[in-house]
């Protein structure tokens, strides 16, 4: 499985007291992961969201200052091991078309940007088993609609994917 990671996966994986940590850890332990990648948008988003989540855990005494530093260090090391790229640079025209076509099914602009990057990753890198991994059921609840919007966009641009991008929603 070749994974394109959403922000929530990286956060949940690295914070042991996070309510979804065990789900993400279980996923990693029970699947053969060939590669992992994300986009620069996730990397930027991660910093802001991580600060907010860690502050909440510290206020509730769920995490100590030492544990917070360990989490930050682990995420820093994680980003050295995986690739983070801005795929919109490879084809800004197709990227913009994807974002426009996804508006009806992914309401959040940030999530549209991340998912559009995932589609372009799939197109340019041609992974064997491309999977977009997320915990965000609010923005990715309409998987058939999302796949339909991607298909329509790619069709009108005369673009085809080596393999269809799968959306794996951890619930």
C-alpha cells in the first residue's frame, strides 16, 4: 500500500493519548505499507493543528512537557523519512480544475487542496496501490461523489490515472 497522508493521521499516530491513536497504530500494524508521502499543505497545516491539540492535552494534564517534546521530535524525524511535495506545481491547471470540481463534495478548502495534491501524486508518481488515508469523516464522507468528481475532471482534461486513488477512511 502506498499512502498519501492527511494531517489527522500524522497527528493521531504520534500522540499516544490521542483518542484515535490506537486506530491509526492498528492500521499501520495490520497493513503492508510500501511508501508514505504527503504534501506541503499538510506539513504547514500540521504545525498549526499540532500546537492547538498539544495545548489542549497539556491543559487537561493528558500530556507532560517532556511528552510534548517527544511528540514534536518524533514528528520531525517522521518528516525526514517521508517525502513532502507540492504537487500543484507540477500542473497548476489540472490542480485548479480538480479543486473546482471537488467543491461540491469536499466543502473545506484546505481538504480540497490536500486531496487535489493526492490525485496529482497518483498521476505523476504512478504508485502501485495509491491510498489516501484520513480520519476526517466530515469532509470525506461522500467517497463515491469524490471519486466521481475526480473522474469527471480527469476525463475533461484527457488525463487518466495509472491506478485509481483509493480513499481509506479510518473510523
